[in-house]
């Protein structure tokens, strides 16, 4: 028997764009002690734009020492070739980075001459293009392949590309922090949530700079989907017996964590169908501050019940 006021609580939440899949989750929200956020698509918009294409010097010239004499024309040609290769490798990926690369290429991508197209979750993509093995993804991916990165930008999310075991360069992609994210962190802190944590598969300096801007101090970076689960299991042990851990994500590379948290909260607008399926609560407006609002509704509902 569910107390009547829970229906009021669920209804009130849904009118605010917060879909709670059961009164048990609404009740559990009152005891949240640890709030864990994914970065990309959750605290940031997940709307990447390509802001630079950087073919490896050795790719442009065939010789790093000739750097000075590279003509503008050679450079433009190498850039075109790199973005074309990346756009093809990303042909089927649903990651927002993939969409930004296909957009920047701006031409039709045909699958002719392509084979073995694979998504490497939390990592990048792999494809056979005209008989050549192309990888596009994180520094971690390149490290695991034993491919040396020649040089890279200090800031921004980077998509490194390798062709037949040789480093081919990188593409700089940039995302923006959601306007609402700072408010979300502030409100959760003001409510006395003990721990606010960010998990990301992105590189260290991006993760830390986003976290710092939002006032999150506990940040874990360069995590694969399985590493995110492992981190969450560790955090679970830091709660009191009745305390709850929430994970807030968009479902891209974090569906296992969403499913494993006490309460999984998914972004419903941008998030994947798999995330909406795996989550206990769905935020239709994609605003992280709705998490604090949901906790407030829970506490208010429980006061009425008691
Ligand atoms: P987050 O944990 O912040 O949500 P993801 O797990 O989605 O980030 O991705 C982690 C990292 O893996 C990205 O920052 C990117 O470097 C790389 N990556 C993942 N998918 C792709 C892809 N399709 N193309 C290129 N890089 C990718
Ligand atoms: Mg994500």
C-alpha cells in the first residue's frame, strides 16, 4: 500500500519534468548522501564542435625536420585528409564527438571500401578504410595501441587518429558547460549532500577544469565504462547504512553505472534510449539542478507521509 501523498509527489515531480519510475525511488531520494555525475552530456551540453585539425608533422612532410618549409597548401590537404579519415571511422558512432566530426567534414560519407567498423566504448572507434586500419579516440586508446602521440594541444578534448599503426594527428573538439550545472552543485551542497563526485572518460585537464569551474573537488578522469563502475562501487562503501548514492548520466558510456547505482538518474532529452531504460529517474529538461529539486520534493512528500 502506497500512501496517497506519494502519488502527489510523483505527479508534482512529473509536472516539473522529473519522471520518477516508482514511489520507492522518491522515498530513497530523501537519504542521498553521495551524488556522482558523469561529465559529457550531463554537466556539459554534449554538443561538440570541431575547432582545429592538426595532422602530424611527419604525415605532412614525411620528415619532422622539414616543419618550417611546409606550404599552406600541403597543410590544408593534410587537414582535409585527416578529417575525412576520422569522419569515415565515425560513420556509425552515436557519440556526440562523432557527430561533430561528421559535421566538420561536411561531405557525404559513403561506406564503400569500409569494413570492420567498431565502436570502442569510452575510448573511440576503429574501422578498416580502403584496407588501412584506422583508430580514432582518446590518448588512452593510443597508449594501449602503443602509438606515440607526437605533440598535442594543452586544452580541449582531443580525438587522436592512427592509420596502420602510425600516428596521423588529432582533431580538437570543444563542448560547453551547461548553464544550469553550477546551480545544481551549489544547491546539492546547500542541502548537505556530503559528497559530490564527477566521473569522466575525458582527459585529466578537461575533467579537472570543468570540475573546478563547478566547485566539484572529487574528480576521476580517463575512465573506461568498467572503471566508472569500479569507482562507484568504491564510493558505495562510503555511505552510512541508510544512505543512498545517486548517479546522474546521459547513458553514453555510462549505462552500467546508471543501472548499478542506488538511484540512476538519466538525462531524457539528450540521453540515449538505453539510458532512459536503465534509469530509475529521468530528467526530461536535461537540467542537472532538477536533481536537487527532486530531493526537495522527496523530503516534502515524506514529511506529509509521516
Ligand atoms: P564522459 O565520461 O565524460 O561522458 P565518454 O565516456 O563518452 O566521456 O568518452 C570518453 C572519451 O573517450 C572522450 O573524451 C573521447 O576522448 C573518447 N571517445 C569516446 N567515444 C568516442 C568516439 N566515438 N570518437 C572519438 N573519441 C571518443
Ligand atoms: Mg557521458
